[in-house]
C-alpha cells in the first residue's frame, strides 16, 4: 500500500521532457504507465510469505513446510483416492466419454435442478462451468441439458484422520522456543490442469450442529482458490460462484454482502477477488501466526511498510479514515474507568485512527462527557439481549457487541475490550481480514481484541441466528466463534491475557510477569481478567484475596495499569473512584483472607490508596 501509491507519481514526474518531443510517445508512455500501475497495484500474494521469512512458508496455494510434518500429511492423503479412482483428470474433460467408468449409485442420488437464475446470469454464448464436489450424474446431466461446458474439478478429499484441531490447535510455539509452527496441508486440485471458468459451482456439505468440519472447509478453499486463479473477472474484479448448500456458506471466505441471490438451497456470490486473494495468502488455520509481529528477534517491532493489504482498501484514497478502534459499554457503568484508561492508552500508542465508543443508556451524561474527553467518539445504541441467557445474568446483554458490525462508515474495526490497556501501537492489525484475533483455548479465538469488517448484512445474519446458535459461554465470544470458525491467529502478545495456569511453574510465572512489567513494553496489550485494577486498591492486586481468583493475580500487571492511570488527567482519574459497595466488598474479602491466613499475605499490606476515603455513590 505504501509503495504502491508512490510509484506511479514518480514515473509521471520523470516523463514530461520525453512527452514534449513527440506526441505519439506520450500516448505510448501513458499506456505503459497504466499497464505498469495496474501491475504494481495488483496485490502481491507472496508478501505474507516473504515477510514471514521462514515462518509462514505454507499457504493454501503452495505448501512448503520447513519441517515436512510428514506423518500428518501422509495420513491426510491416505484413503483419499476412493472417490476419484474412476475419474480421469483432463483439462477439458469430456464427461460423456467417461460415463461408462462410473459406478452408478443412482439409488442415493437426488438430481440437482438447475436453478432458474443460472442461465440468465450466464447470458448468451457457450460458458464454462467448473464443478466442485458434485455428483458425476450432475456433471454429465448438466452438460447435456445446458449448452455450456461442465468441468469436473478433482481433488483428494481429506479423511477423518484430519481433525479440526490440526488446523486450529489450542497452542502453538509462536515464540519458537523449541519448534517452528506449521500447518498440515489441505489437498487442493492441480490447478494447472484447468482453464478459465465463467462460473464455479460447488456442492457444500453442511452440518448446522458442527461447523468445524474439515471437509466442508476444504471444499470452500478449493472454490476460493479456483475463483482466484481461474475465475473470469469483471471490471470490478469480481467473479461468479454458485453453491448448493443447506446452510449458509462460510462468511469467513464468501462475505455476506457478496451474496447476490439466494434461491432455495442455491447461493449465488460475486466475490471480490483481491479480498479473497488476501485471505488465501494467510495460513490455512491458526496453526501458524497470521503474521509474526517480529522480525528475527521477537522484541523487534515489525516493519509495517512491507505489508500490503487487499487492493481495494488502498485504492480508496482516504482509507485511513475508514478504520477505527472501537469498544462497547452496556448495562452498567462498571467499565467506564476501564474505557477511559483504554482510550488514553490508545492515544499514547500513537494511533491517529478514530476511537469509537458504543454505549447504551445506562451511561450517565456526566460519564459520557468524561469518556468523550478521554478521546472517544460516542454513539448511543440499543443493547441486544441474548435470547438464551437467564434474566438478570451478568452476560444477558453481551450480544450488544454485534452493533460493531453496524459501523458501516468504516471498512475495518479493531475491537478492544474495555478491560484492556494498549501499550504498543496496534495499527498493523488493520491490514488483516475478519476475523483476526489471538487464541483463547481449544480452537477458539479470544474476542477481547479482534479485527472485524462492519456489514449490515453480517449484522442481520447475527440477529437471525441468535436464537439457534449456542454460545458455549453465553457470551458474544462463544457466539462469534460459531459464526467465524475459520480465523487467523495473532501473537499472544497482542492480547496478553492476565491469567496463569493453576499449575504454572515459577519460571512460567516470572516470565509472564517480566513481560507484564517490561518498560519499554514487550507486549502490545494486557487483558485484565478477574477483578479489574480499578476495582481494587492500587496497593495490590485484589485477586490475591479470593482463592478462585488467584489464577488472575499479578501485582506486576496491576501496577502496570496504575502507571497508565497516573499519566492521565486528574479529572479523568476521578472516574476511577470506588463505590461504597465495592469498598465494602474489598474490605470483606481482605478480612476473609486474613481469617483464612492466605499464604500470599497480601491482606497484610497496609492500604495507602487515597481512593479508600474518596468514595462515590453506588
Ligand atoms: C465429447 O463426447 C461427445 C460424445 O461422445 C462427442 O460428440 C464430442 O465431440 C466430445 N467432445 C470433445 C471436446 O471431445
Ligand atoms: C458397482 O459397485 C457395486 C458394489 O460396490 C458392485 O457390486 C458392482 O459390480 C459395481 N458395478 C460396476 C459397473 O463396476
Ligand atoms: C447500514 O444500515 C444503516 C441503517 O440501518 C444505513 O444508514 C447505512 O447506510 C447502511 N450501510 C450500508 C453500507 O449500506
Ligand atoms: C459479558 O460482558 C461483561 C461486561 O461487558 C463481561 O464482564 C463478561 O466477561 C462478558 N461475558 C462473556 C461470557 O463474554
Ligand atoms: C497444566 O494443566 C493443563 C490442563 O489443566 C495442561 O494442559 C498443561 O499441560 C499443564 N501444564 C503443566 C506445565 O503441567
Ligand atoms: C501497617 O500499619 C500498622 C499500623 O499503622 C503498622 O504497625 C504496620 O507495621 C504496618 N505494616 C506494614 C507492612 O507496613
């Protein structure tokens, strides 16, 4: 992006002397510049791989593992030929010639009706239709009925050996202490065998109950790669893809707003190729970092200028204006201090992006004014209830986060939870597609910091799905992890969770504490799980007084937060006072801790925090 726009201007500056000599030269030159610029502006697919040096060698297109990961790849390919034995892969494969080879399984076959919109969509002339994961009968039948040419695209199907966890492992050795993370290879067709296609048609497997299905992902990826490599493009760089599927194709790849038509189980998309291309240039799953933030040494700041984002965003002149950080406050004022501190920390990180705060009417006018002076642009929303939540539950209205997708004045949002402080500039994240986030546990991402792309269409899908989709924790994180099972992994240091395994070794604990405390900072943001710093006395982390909260306790991280607080304006600080009720709770917990004689002994610390005697009403 940075390079792309600079180049053509430099060329134009250099041309006038030549152009003046002969007019024809000018015409040629202009033509040359246009072609050159077009080539320059094409998003380079390899940027991610180059930048990632030896790390991200593996993409969907070409997979060259540093360590071959042989066993897994082999297991994946085993038994995978049974579907295709009878098929002969020829570029313009004449289906009718091969019919005799195919063992008819007509009994289980429901013929697919050609959707009425297809002929209209393709218009006159003989068209080429690439067919993915379609029954043989359909391919030949369509060939006969339809005046176009159907091309069966063959690939080795993944087997049951290939688990979702292989692509989305709970943990990867992202700091490369003993290993270089790598991804197993998802088999793809031999794209060289195929010519250009007018439309790509695919039958998707679908299981509403289990969205983490590797074969389903594989079919999506085959189609996406075909669309990028072989799909004919229109002037808007869009190509045509048609799915037959009982459930919505994965929004992660085929964006909600790119759906042009739906007819029964038919879904017709016109995907923007550059956007798709960018996603395919990232690792297949969260088995590798989407992009290491560091060069060779993990403490270096990544060289942002080397990264290109998808072409559409850098063609928009004011693209910077269409990116923002955002957070959400709803249902209570408990996080107002957190949001104020977050805004201040963001500004101190040097970002010039808009800071957008969504609030509901639980936030008073006085607090709104403080939030605004901390740096937020405030938008008032109506909160959204989780229909499956219990009445009065602490997370009853956590679906309010969906409103972020309504911020359609922006192309990209980096959402940051209000219990986070940002210590290093995160603008780099705007280069990544929806959803890019750090890992949580299992195959899930943590929704505390995530890159998302606002879209009224996506918002509508959320609202329509909220009754049926089961969120594992009743919160937005569980819901979003069902809507976006395919996500890209950010380094842990981008959203460094303040928690410790209960079985953490002394070494692990001191390593984490060193990261929390480092100045200049070594982590990009700290996510304060457990009791929030502003709900404790500043003298120590009050998670030490409650046994269930020990895993969240870190005085180092606690003091790091107060350092940001100290740098704030006194007026803003006054919004971090304790309520009477919270003080009572704190004193009570200290007393219990003393009674139990908790060995961490924090209850012995004398409180010097002046907030102890400057309380606010509940
Ligand atoms: C495909 O097969 C049909 C029937 O066998 C034949 O008429 C047609 O010429 C073949 N087309 C090509 C391109 O080989
Ligand atoms: C098709 O498969 C069935 C059972 O799998 C087998 O009995 C039959 O002989 C096969 N037919 C042909 C034409 O290969
Ligand atoms: C999204 O919907 C809102 C109204 O609900 C509208 O104001 C806005 O223009 C829409 N955005 C787009 C990109 O269509
Ligand atoms: C729901 O939101 C509240 C307040 O914003 C937050 O403390 C809590 O962690 C969220 N719960 C879940 C399950 O996301
Ligand atoms: C700590 O416990 C978790 C699960 O409870 C386990 O996955 C992890 O390997 C354990 N770590 C150590 C160092 O024992
Ligand atoms: C706390 O204060 C008490 C009385 O003011 C004093 O006796 C005690 O030594 C202090 N403790 C610490 C750890 O400073």
